C-alpha cells in the first residue's frame, strides 16, 4: 500500500539540508529528520559488509578482508584520513564441536565453544555431569563436587527491552569457566546467554586463559540436560570442543574523520565494531551499528564542516574482550574527547536518549531531546545511564558518553548465534536510527558546551 504523506511532510522533504555552523533550528531539525528517514546508505553498508565479507572473527583473514573493504568504502564515501591503526593479539579459532549424553539417555545436544576455550583431545572428553541451576549455586557448592566432572551451569535470563538482562546473566559465561577450572573440572558447559528457543547455541568470550574446554548449549538442549540430571541417575556426556590459539596475530581499527573547524573543541568519537563471531554474518552485531553511525556521519559531512572533528572508528577485535578499544585508547591517550557514542545493540528502534556527562552540561541537551521526541525517542533514564562496549575504555578515562539506547527485545534471540544475518534487520527501524544519530551529531558537533571530563567512579 502506498504511504500517504501530509503536505507539510512533502514540503520538508523537498527543502535542501541546512548548512550547519551552529545547532539546528527546529525547522532545520525537521528537515534533517525527514531526509534521514529515507536513508539507503546504512542498508547498503550492512548488506555489503555481510555479503562481501561475511563472518569476521577477530585476527583472522576474514577480519583483514573486512578492514580492506572498510577502507575502500570509507574513502569512496569521501571521509578524510582513512586508515588502519594495527595491533596484535591472540587469535582463537574453533574446530570440531559435538556434545552428547552417552548414559543413561543417549542423545546429541547442540553446542558451541565459547571464545578462548581450550581444546579437548580429538576424541573429546567423557565424564559425569554435575549440574547447577545458577552461577550462585555453583559458587556456593562444595568445590569437591566438580573435580573430574563436566560442570553444567544454567541461569534464568529473561527478555527485556534493554541491556539489563545481559549485564546480569553474562556473568555465567565469564565466571563459570574460571571457577570450573579452579575446582578441577575436566570441562564446563553453560546454558547459552540468550532468550531464543531455537537449537542455536550462543557463543561469546569468557574462556580465554582458563585452560579448560568451555561451551554453551542451545536453550532447549540446556533444559533437556537439566531434565536428564533431575531424573536422579548419573548422567555421562561426551564433549568434543576442538580449538586453536595463536599469539601475535594482526588485527586493527579502521578510522575515518570529518575534520572540524576548531581543533580545540575536541573530537567526537563514534562507531561500532568491525569484527563478529564466526557463527552468523554479524549483521545485527555489529554491521548495523557501523552502518548507522557511518550513514549519520556522511549526512553531517554533506552539511559542511562541523565545529568539532568527528572521528568514525570501526573497532577491531571487540568480541574477544575490547582488544581494539584498548589499542585505540592507548594510541590516542591525551587527546581531548568531546564525547563518545557507539551503536552496538543491533538495529532495533532508538527508544531513549542517554547521557553520562557533567551535570552542568545537562541543560544544553534540551533542544536535542526535544528534536528526538518526534522520532519516538524518550528522555532517558537519568544522567549516568549512557554506555557502550568499545567506548567503555574511554569512559573509564573520564570521557563524556552519549547514548541512543535501542529496543533490544529480540536482540538476544540473535546475539552470537548462526541467526545473526542480514534478514533480521528492518529497514524502517534502521532508518529511524540514522535519523536519531544524524540529529544528535547535528546538534552536538556544532555546540561548544563542555560535556566532560566526567568524574570516574570507584566502583
């Protein structure tokens, strides 16, 4: 069915974009918003990266191809100072992976190794399972229970519209391998940190340096294993998780800029991460974030030179543990960060505008908040709520953070799974993100308000 536009909407859409030298007026903000809601560049970037490169596991040949692709695309779009800032890291790659109950109820289970997992022997490990309903239960249990066993740790992650569930339950992925190794287990399995009920296990970092084979079971299989254990008979499993780790392998951050008119005003750092896990094609995590921020920056470039320099960073090696973020922070130590913002939560609609800035700077955010309301973006959860994965390193150094928090209701159905593919991105929602990001940059790239530094918490 053809979309019906009001006469005002058609008039706004036909007007040229403003040439900005200051924060936009309400009329200019309306033109920026309406034009961005027709954006095609974000989809083109996400489609191109996932189609022409595909999976982009950190420090692999695929991530290298992604950097080459990114440099060519950013140069073609007209960005300045496009380059790769290299670093080295330990590369982890997965091999064969299988899990099966061998007694008393023989059957196969869907499993994926966690990033950094040590390798089992080629024939795997066969041992009795000891199961715990939560990380807290495992931590409280007698350490001797785990010795010589395959430990299984479950949890109760539920669907939320934000990152809160992940922040709480991802601890099982980080802590269970470490504790299982300390207690003499031969391997560890967790219930995947996710909310879907497909037989798609969720991978993710957490096992590096523990010296133990560690994997995640798909949610239906995790529940199946727990039901088998609750029957009261000893459950024995065979687990094959082959992998390889290689030190001093190349990775890098891809960087591009829109030079500002006043270097003293500081640099705005925006972007997402270029690498992905190797199960899907990394469409929502995080080709979408790169596409959104790049399309918004391109729109600002088309309006002329901003006051503040905008630096677009396609971070490498985020998934293994913010390796690229740490390398970036080290390489750019001492630079003035006007603020940092990141898109790394999929392609769902932006729901709220968040800040982690000086309290004295909050009144300057009001015009932007008002402009975002027209996109359905609410006020936010109070100063201090803005965050981002790669930019968390800058935040710990006192950099102010701006956040455009997305709807994550379905994000953890896809996160780190084979289902993270382009078809999961909705074009309309992607365009709403581009509009919100373009407005945010249009207001804050041309405003001299000092947003930081922000006091670093001792927590």
